[in-house]
C-alpha cells in the first residue's frame, strides 16, 4: 500500500505488543495484567511512577 518503513515498523510493534498482552491475559490473573501507554515522555514518567507504586505496595504487603 505504499506505507513508509516507519509506519510498517509501528504496525509490527503494535502486533507484537498485542500478542504479548493476549498471552499475558491467558497466563495471569486479569487484575495483574496492565497496558500502559508510552506515546510520549509524560506517559513514560507516569508509567514509571505507577510501576514504582505497585512494587512498593507489593513489597509492603509481603513484609507484613
């Protein structure tokens, strides 16, 4: 269709991540599988903070 190399690469990445997500949903409880947007630096910062919060909560719960 005349897609640019960048567009083809983006589409392939989306397919890969969707496959990974679907496999995670099949392998783990739904409440522990999350999709986090990473479209810009602000998303990445929010994702990092969210992951840190999840880890701190898990650490706190495991050390009770």
